[in-house]
C-alpha cells in the first residue's frame, strides 16, 4: 500500500489521441513524473495506445510502449486502454466521435477541448453519468490554472456572485504587445501564431469565441447552469486600436478581453468583450500569454488565480492532474451537479447590462458639437465622469478625438444616445464603445 491507497503493481493504461504540442508534452510529463505519480496515485500510469494524423512525424518522445491506432475512435474503444485522453480539438468529427465512443464503452475521458464541451458538454456529462465514467477537463480553461477544481471542489462551500477573467492568452498577448511596444494588431497576432498560442483558426481567439467556450464551462461550474455558448454575448478585440490603449492608460485603465459571468436580478449574465479594468486592479497587471481568473464569493470574498493560459507543458500539467485524479478513483460530477440538477442558461440581453462606459468619438469640428453631444447624454440620463478632447495626432483640425467616461448606466441608454449623436451628424466615424469593469 502507499499514499494513493492502491497496489503499486496496478497499472492505469492511457490512450492519447492527438500528439501535437499538448499531446507530446503530456507524454513527456507522464514519463518525467512517473515515480511521483505512482507514489501519489498508487498506480503506474502508462501510455499504451496513441493515435495521431501523422505517425511518422518526429516528436522527440518515447512511444515504444504504445500501440498505434489508425483512428481516435478505434483507440477510444480498445481493450488496450483504461482511460482515453482526447487532444485532437474541434467540436465535431473525430474528437466528438471518439469521446462518445470511449464513454459509451465505460471508459473515463480526459479532454482539453473547450469547443467540444461548450457545444456538447451536457450530453457528454450525461453519457459519463450513465456509464459510471469520469469526464475531466481541467485543461480546457486557462491552461495550467486549476480553476475547474477550484470552482467545483475548492469553493464548494461558497455562493459565487461573479467569475471573470482573462481566458485567452492570444488576445492578452496581442493587447499587451500593442500597448507596450506600439506594434500593430496584425504584427502581434502573427507573433502569437508563431509562438503556438493561437487556435488553428485565430478568429476563434480574436473574435472572443475561445473565451466564450471557456466562460460557458466556468459559468456552469460556478452557478449550476447548463453550458450554453448561445447564452453568451460575444465581442472580440479586432476593433481595438492603439488610440484606445493610449486613452485607457491616460484615464487610469487598461484594456483586457474579459469573460464575465455574474448573478444579476435577471439571471446569470454571461458576456465576453474588451473591457477597461482599473490600472490598480490585479487583473490589469496580467500581461502576455498569462491568464487570470477572479472569483467573487461570499465566504472567500475575492480569489484570483494567475498562470500560464496556453502552451504545451502548462496545458499538459492540467491534463496530467486529471489523469492522476482518475488513477486515484475520483469521479466528480463533471459540472459539479448531476446533469438533471443543472438549470437552463438564459441569455441575458446586453441591453440590460449596467456599468460604466468608455466612449471614443471622432467629433466634427463645428460649433455646438460638444454641447449637443453632452445634451444627448443628459437626455438619456447618462452622467459623465470625465470628458477629454485632444487635437488629432495627425494635426487634422476638421475632427477632434473626444473620449467620454460615464458613471454607471445601462447599455440601452448608451446605444440610444450614440445612435442619436450619429444621426445628429456630429461624428465622422463609428463610435468606439468599451465597457468598464470595476472591482
Ligand atoms: N488559443 C488559446 C489561447 C489556447 O490563446 O488562450 C489555450 O486555450
């Protein structure tokens, strides 16, 4: 016997589908930590089966103990493995088929696939329940940060009010590099792709969809609602300019792409959008590919976890933690509650969102324009915290960049006031609107 409670001769046979950056790192980590993992779990964890698109590719890992399978699905149902690890990606096709096949054959599954979970998480959790199997996905949100276990087990004694964070390393990398180096959006995205942070299709990152997939998982764990990416309002970072980053800095804010889920009087609000956070906040200090998640809860008050959100070894750390849990015999309800006890997620319309707003306008240089804009704001009961007007950087006096910061108001009021201002003909360009998230 040992600390893990099992017989040291017990073996957990692991099958891994997908041997890209993360899959190869998992193999390496299992090998490097083999003795400690055996001592901790009571089982020798061995990779006995693998499947990948290109078996011939040199990966620098030892797969001599593993059988190659032609397809992930064949691996998933093989008698040769006890546990199936899905690292293929995508919400359909081989990933979905193989995970379903593994669960249907009673095998536990570990996955890093946030898109698959956001779309089919409830059906997969139901399958896992029916077959007494585990479905574990620590690596699907915020890479190496153990936020899934924190919400599901660590904070089980709390009522959570809000969970929010920087959940996409690529976007945070782009915004950080733009702000600190003055580089263009396109240059920073190309760098993030080169470093292997971005999704195969980077519009998932910059359009906010990757953050939304992760937020759906967090909201389910935090509030006991069914995962539903359709219930999330999503805006990406593609329209954020250097002008916004500079203006944010002058006003004492920094722009981050946040995923936010919070209890409100009209249900759980879930939203992804570029956000101004106070420069003094802990989340504002998080730069580069690093992720951060903050939880506001009654007993613990505020908790922030910060760590690497993407990259092979960090993500492998979370995958291996799940494998170790399963080796120990842990079978948590995937989303913290039996599937039938999860409530439906309701889309909370953004128009009802309440908070402060940053608004950047290209105001035509005509007498009365500023007064007319202030009047429209007042007509919609929007109180202004600050107004900054500068001469255009290019010296063009026909247009003046004006930045307004509002006290708390509603999205509907802001949108109506701006529609009126545009109609009045006082602005030369589409207004830029960024929501402010205060601590
Ligand atoms: N593309 C993702 C990111 C990878 O940039 O955070 C980790 O999910």
